[in-house]
């Protein structure tokens, strides 16, 4: 019973997570369904720390100190249920099962409830940062009971990424909260990448710049407020040349983006919760559109605009459009976390979520400090757009944001992220929305009723009667 923690599922992520624990001095029990992976881990990396390999779940469980802490790192879905079924009977009340896979938060809620009834803590945990993050310090978003976090938290905080000495790991909230936050993190990641892609496309097609020139633009942007991992690697990818053809790498890659589903979950969940996450939704739809090869092939005959190129000083405007749209996407994502937290009673600290995303994960960025500060200044701020410092930046960006959106449309460059984020900004700040007309139409064809700006109550207009009288229907 030497192992402080155990990892079962030694794929790409599990293996590196186990090594991360070992490198931090924790004796770590390791187990994998196919034993060869366990052996390979010991052979290759056994010298990095104290590993306790186990052939069977029984031996694995027996090697763990109590309360046992077991991290499951297997393919999300049925595999996770299979592994839980295998291990749960071997555990005792107070033991802690951690699911570090990309589970849907609803599955995590179900699993947590079932295990709680057996006295076992189930900690659905978002882990971001990919293979390298798992090894060198990921961003960790653990849900589950506070009691479980008391045992587990210090170890996870130890192996997490650090920014200014602060670990990128904090207790998120009960049951599915950790996986929910990870889901929204991935949705925001989709939006971030879509906006970067639009900035690139606008500069390439609109301003006629080469990938190498655009790489340089991104390099400069990465020294300013956009500084982030994704902007940094955009420079690397755009600078890269294909060895076989000598062409820019971006020109030899098939332009059909794939997805594993967490972006889609973010949007589906937002639809259920009634939270407008248009920037994230556009990013998911843009990926799915890119994959419709047949439809795109047939539509290629449609004419586009004719016109001159844009000036390269335009790049400064694109930076503003990218930044402003990014603020909108994050504001929408944080609203979704806020809504999920309210719906499920999680009491999530939004500022803390921005804090744990500052390092380790794919969306790590300087910008997240600003979000943390905004929630520290006013934890109840209904939208980040209303935070004084973001509002100020958006108002200064808006001229360029509008110009780039217009220019993209004029040039025939699709920029759904820029334009939908701008529409969201304009809709939120609007004095009056045409939703009033929609209410009128609904009342006309379906007697769906409406409320008035000048009086309380619910009303219906008798559209078919002479004089079209109105009555109050809620009394
Ligand atoms: P891999 O595909 O590398 O490994 C899958 C692991 O699941 C293997 O250890 C495999 O065992 C095990 N497994 C499967 Br599949 N079915 C099983 C079952 N029925 N019983 C027991 N073990 C089973 O996955 P990965 O990329 O390490 O991802 C693991 C989890 O981490 C996923 O949920 C993923 O979404 C999540 N995640 C991945 C990343 C990333 O960047 N890759 C980032 C963040 C989160 P075997 O060796 O016997 O086949």
C-alpha cells in the first residue's frame, strides 16, 4: 500500500500523467487493460520516479494507500463505464475515483450519483493541455465533492501548470461541474481557432498577403494583448513549408476541419440552457461546413465579388476585429458556465476558472488575467462586455471591427465569427430589438400573447376582429 495515487489507462494522456505524478515524487500505481503498455512505460520511463506496475485491477487497488485515489484515463464513453464497473466493487467507502477523460457532464452526473450511493467519491475532472500538458503541467478542472478535493487537490495542484506561482487547478464544483467547465473551455477553443483562421483568411484573400507575411503579423500580435499559445503556434504553422513540394504547409493541407464533439456539446448545452453562444456555434458550423466537400464542390460555380485588394496596413484593423470577437466568444462561454452553475447548483467561481486556464491548456493567454480581474471587480457582472475595461477596448475596436467585417463581405471572404460576434455586440447594446416584431407575428398567427413596455400584464390582440381590440389575458 505504497502508492499515493494510481493511473489506469496508459494511453497517450494516462502515461504522461503517471510520469508527471512520479516526477513530482509521488509513488504511482500504474495499470492498463493491455499489459504491454504498462511494461513499456516501466521500461522507457521507470527511472523517472517510483512506479508500481500492476497486472490486474486487484493488484493495482491493493497497492494504493487509503483513501485510494485512482485516475481513470481511458477513451470517454462506454470504456469509462466498463472501467468503473471493474474497479468499483474493489473499492471501499471514502475511496476516490477520478475520471480524467473528456466525458459529457451529464454522464459524470450519472456516474457520480451511482458511486456516491456506494460511498465512493467520483471526481469528474477536465484535463487540458494534450500530451505535453499531461507530462509537464496541464490545466486541471476537478468536480465532485469538496471532501474528495481535500485529499486529491494538493496532489493535482502540485502537478498542474503554474502561472506566477499559482497552480492552474482549482475545485470547480459538485458532480459534473468540472467536465462542464472543460466542455466550455473546448468550445471557446473552437471559437478562438475560428477567429484566428478568419484573420488569416482576411489577410490572405483580402489583403493578398503570403502565409510567411501573415506569420510575421501573428508574431507581432503575440507580443501584444493577443499574446497566447494559439497565436504563437499560428506563426509556427504558417511559417512551415511542406518538405515534399516546397509549398507553404497550409496550402497542402486538405481544408476540411475535423471535430471530436466537445464544441458541439457546448452548443447543444447552450441551446438547452438558453444561452446565446453564437461565436462558438459559428465555429462549430464553420468546421462542419468545411467538411461538406460535395456541397462545396457544387456551389463553387456561384459568383463572388470583383474588386481591388486591401492595403496591408489593414492588418492593424484585423487585429482589432480578432481581439474584439475573441472578447465576445469568451464572454459567451463564461455566460454558459454561469448558466450551468445556476441550473445545477454548482456555485462556480468564474474568476477562478479564468485563473486556471492561464497556463497548461490550449487557450492559455495573457488575456485571461483580464477576465479574472473583471470577475474580481464584480463577481455578478452579467456579461464581460459590460466590464469597464473590456467595454472601453471594444468601443475603441469597433470602427476597425466593422470595417474588417464589411471588407471581408465585400471581398467575398467568409468571416462568420467576426460578423456574428459584431452582431452579438450590436444586439446586446441595442436600445430596442426587433424581437418586438417577432412577438407581434407570434401573437398574430398563434395567439402566443405579448407583454407591453408601458403596462404590466400579458396581452393578446384580436387580429381578425374589426378594430383589432386588445385584451389582457392574465387576469
Ligand atoms: P488513447 O487512445 O491513447 O488510450 C486509450 C486508453 O483507453 C488505452 O489505455 C486503452 O487500453 C483504454 N481503454 C479503452 Br480504448 N477501452 C477500454 C476498456 N473497455 N477497458 C479498459 N481500458 C480501455 O487515449 P488518450 O488520448 O490518452 O485519451 C484518454 C482520455 O483523455 C480520453 O477521454 C480523451 O478524450 C481525454 N483527453 C485527451 C487529450 C489528448 O490530447 N489526447 C486531452 C485531454 C483529454 P488498451 O491499451 O488496452 O487499448
